[in-house]
């Protein structure tokens, strides 16, 4: 597809405000679109939009329109993942639609992909089971680990696999408030994942007051209540990600809010092998083994390995030949940087070898010297005053 074709494909025409008509399957349909300003209970102004379809009495064309629209939406959901963000009018708005990512494109470790897929499927199939036992029908996950290990990629692939929406929630947004957050969580679209990324940057750290606000304008207690409070919505997944699990409050990650925790680690040997085979499926397993053996285990993030393989995607041999460049950049260089920091600290310590007693004596001597200087200045000033008095006295006597 050419660039011009791609631009044209993204264009779409929608009816403006007012009255229109169109012919659908040979029948005339009147279309009315209206927008009015409304004020909610908190005195905030918003907009309400109404769409009305009319046709002649006895016609079944409106049923056909609704059914066809539903079918089109289902087909679209099978191909794409819809990403929502908070809108200007208090609800969710579509940010983008992305092609699904197949699960086979993920190279995870410790059967995490299989375990997560099984657990999510069990939840989706268990609505009646939850209801019979009086349990809230919602499920929460916490993915933690170093940057670049694939936390967001795993969530996006899960959304595509189960045909779920993703609702991205940024609670540090300056426009976000406790009331708006609660309203958004009540309006989460059906079959959705609510995503809170880098949650360690959003909320108070361990040991802090639950009512304290994080970097945004919402309180920590409001976040907890929207996750599993009385007014919390049901039938949705919650995914939280963090690079620093030690900074999180235990109240946030207890069962019921984060039912399952997965540590997404740095690349294992099997991951390195699988990633190489994914990029070069026609190459022999011996080359994949050679590549996985040329890199240290549990030292490099999968994102860095993927970037390296993308750079040499046209040459399987060069991907192996220049693998040590990746080691120098992502493993050895950070170590050298840390060593330099340690050397600097040691040098600063060695610059002051004096003992505490010697330091006290030096400070005392310096204070004494400064006192002597002040004494000499004061003595000189007094002598000048006396000399001036004598001169004035002699002049007076002579007169």
C-alpha cells in the first residue's frame, strides 16, 4: 500500500450535528444528531450527545442496522485492540486501534505466558462461579521487573488474544481528581483491561499515609477504593506494572487488588534461543544455540536483544558475530560506570586521612589564628585613636 493510499484509508466521513437522511438496503432512514450542554452534581459542565434513527412504521430496517453494526464491531475487535484514554467530557475516548500481537511473537520464561493465559481464561469463563460464591467479579495482576523485560508487550498480547480493550489510566494527570477517577472506573467498557503503568511513580511509597496524594491530584485512598471498593466496577481486568516493587505500599498489592504477581526477568538462555529463531526461522538450531551461548544469562533485557536482532535482521551470521557489541554496551559499560563511581567515592575518602583529634586541633589552631588577627586589628585601631587624641590635644594647647 502506498503512502497516499494509507492516508486515504485513514480518512472517514461522519454526519454533522443536525438532521440527515440516508438509504439503507433500499429503505429511507432519517438520522438526527444533537448535542447539549449539561451540568452534573458537582457543578461541572459537560456535553451530552443524542442520536436518533427513524424510519417508516412496520419496517425492520433499524433492527438490521443495529445487528450489522454489532457484527462489524465484532469483526473489528477480532483484528484490532482498541486503546482508550480519559476523554475531555468525563468518559473514555478511543486513542488508537492497533493490530493484535500474536502470542507466538512473545518469548517469555518460566511458563509465565501459559500461566497467565490459563488464569485469564478461567476468569472469563467463571462469571457464574464468582456470583454463586458472592465474590467480586474482577481480577488483578502486578507485573514487576527491570525496564525492557516485556511487561507492556505481554499485556498488549493478552488483550489481543482475548479480544479485550485496554483503558490506560494516568493518575498523575493534573486534570485527574478523585471524583473523575471513580467516574472513569464506573464507565470502563465491557471486556476491558484497566492499565496502570509504572505505578511506583504514581502512588505514595511504603510506610506513607494512605490518604497522602502521589504526584497527581488524587489521593491514594481513592485509588484503592476504585480498585476494589464498594463502588468499584466488575467484569474487568486490572494490570499494574512497576520497575520497583519495593517502593509499593502493601495495601496496593495485597490479594483482591493484585491477585497474582509475576516477576518479568532479564533474558534467560531459552529466551535468547527463541528470539533468534523468531527472527531467523529458517536458520539451524545450531546457530540459535551459538547465539544464546554468546550472551550472558540474566544480564540483558529482551528489548535490548530485540533491538540487536532488528539491526542485523538481514544477516543471521552478523547477529552472532557482533553479539559482543551488545555485551559491551549493556553489560560491561554499566559495570565500568559503577566502578568509576566507587573510585571517586574512595578518592574523596582518602583526601581526608586525619583522625578526629587531629581535625579538632587544626580547627582550634585556625580559630586561634583568626582571633589573633582580629586582636591585632583592634589593637591597631585603638592606637590610632589614642594618637589622634594626642594630636588634637597638642593643637588645642598651642592655640
